[in-house]
C-alpha cells in the first residue's frame, strides 16, 4: 500500500511509514493512493466466513504487500478475538454491537489491530516509540487497553477535564505501566490541537519518536471497515438494499465504512448522525464546512467541532461535494431527542442504548421517514450503555447491567496529571 497526504505537499510513503509517522509533515492525513476492489467471489461466499476470515481477506488485500499472509492472520486472530453480534430490533432496523471488546467500545477494533501491527514492525527494527492520543472518551480507554504492557511503546493520553464520563475516565487513568493520562483543562479540540502541534514541532520530532493512535492514524481505519462487511454477511440473504448509520464525532468510523464501500461492499447509503456538533450534517446539506467550537452533550465522545477525518471523507469521493451528498445523508439531534430515543427503544424493544448509539438510532428513524423502499438499516452501537449509566439510568429508571471487567476498573484509583492547553507546557512535559 502506498499512501499520499490529503494536502498533497509531501512524497508518498509505505504503510509502515504512515503507521509510525501518524501525520504527514504538511499536516494532511494519509490516504491510500489506490483502494483495491475485492473479487465478486468474496461476496458470493461471505456469508460462510467468520469475522476473522473476513478481516483477513480485507487486510491482506490492502497491505499484503508489506506484511506476509501468515503474520496478518496472527495479527487478526489476536486482536479480533471477541464477538460482534447483530441484533434485530424490527424487520428494517438492526443494531451491530461493537462494544464487546475489553474497553467496551468500538475503538477496540482499531486500537488492538494497530498495537499489534506496530509491535510487528517494531520487533523487526528494534525501535522505541512514543504514542500521543487525544480522546473525547472511548479512544483513550481503547488505546490504553490495546497498548498496555507493549514493549518499546510509551503512551500518553490527553483527555478534556470534566468532559468524559466517570467510567470512561477510570478506564484510561487506572492502568499504569506504560500508560500516562493527562487531564487537560479544556475541550477535546484543545487536546487534539496539542497532539497535532506536537507532531509538527521539529524539536520534539527530532528528540522523540512520535506516533499517533487516534483515528488520524491509517492503521485505525483498516479494522474499522471489517464490521461493515460482517453486517452485510449477516443480512445478504434478505436481498434488501443496505444502509448504515454511524454515530459520528471525528468521522474515522464512517471513513472505515467508506473504505469498505470503495472495496466493493454493496451499500445503498450511509448516514452520518451527530449530536449538536452538526458540522458535517450542515456540510452535507449546504456544501459549506464550518468548523466550530465543540458543544458539550450527553453523547460526549462525539463532541467534536472540527472533525479530523473530514478531509479523508471527502477525499474518498475525489473532493466532489455532489458525490459526497449522493452517498451520505446527514442528521443532527439534541440531548432531549437522544434521551427520548433511549426511552423509546427500551420500552419498545427491551434494549438499552448508550447515548451515542441513540443518536444513530435517531438517524435511522429520520432516514426511514424519507425512504419508501424496503431496506435493511444497521445502527453501529459504539459503546456499552453501562459506560454512560449516569445518563441512561435516569432516563429509563434502571441501571444498565455492568460487565465484570468494568466493575473491577471503577474500583481503582484515578491517576492523572493536570495539563493546561498551552503547547509549551505540554512540550516541556514530553521532553522531561
């Protein structure tokens, strides 16, 4: 795989180079120069394949020129070792549970895959790296779990103080070992800015081997395509057109679906569902992209005012607005609508949604009100509702059942270092 920068001002790089560099020097984002299509034979037999077998075929097609097939299989089998259930709410609406991994969020797919890919390359070259991660919630805990104890890798996680749930915070501040948590006195966009600025600072990049584990890293996007293929495999026999709704913040998850689409996955439409941070739905409906300061909501992992992956999303359509609009619908919902959706689904289907998944459910309902064709819709359920019990329990009157793994984590003591939004403070911390 060869990759270019979305800003087009630097030379192409290999997949390995892109994984460790994270961001190109021109502050763009790495994208494949070519996305190969899977053969028709793959889709003819896809319903017979396991999740791991599907993931292998996709990965081998994309990066088989840099990692041997047997090593890809080992990476997939080690990282994708949890269930991905597809739940039917009604004949047109399904929920794909992406929260069965160790951090109880969809970010486990990208973080675990990337950690093992990095370890594979590091073992070959005996390198040491420092990973910087900005998180609005689930990315941090997934990266922390995915890289915990990894030799030769130090991880620094930046999260906005008071802007993540209590359970999310415990997941990324209680692990220790090679994981350091920085509690930033700001919002997610401030955390993201600190990380991006660090990658562009010559003194830092000269003295430290920096890499990123955010959705800006191309290694995160590849495994986020796997479950789109998996959902299709479960529903292919119905012969209905397929529509995916992705609750969206930084839009890496949606880009994973778009990569699957470009590889040949039969998809009728994608839905980008956001909370009050409606930058992308506004773009889809008007053609104008206006980054804004993020607005705090109960679906906090999606509180992003300047989505990092937006350049990738439009690049996948040749930066043509009309093509984006033709394939992606955009809807935004406020907190009250989100709470009503959680209540509705609980009472109608005895199923509990986290606030982010509830935004996705609302996106599907809005789409179905306009769509007259008999279709299958799949809502990507991004996090276990127990991670947001402070939101969910008052709404439905019942505390979501908490997995044992989370019960053990929240008993531990939080350890985090306070950090300002001033880059020089952050830089001094890293150099020290």
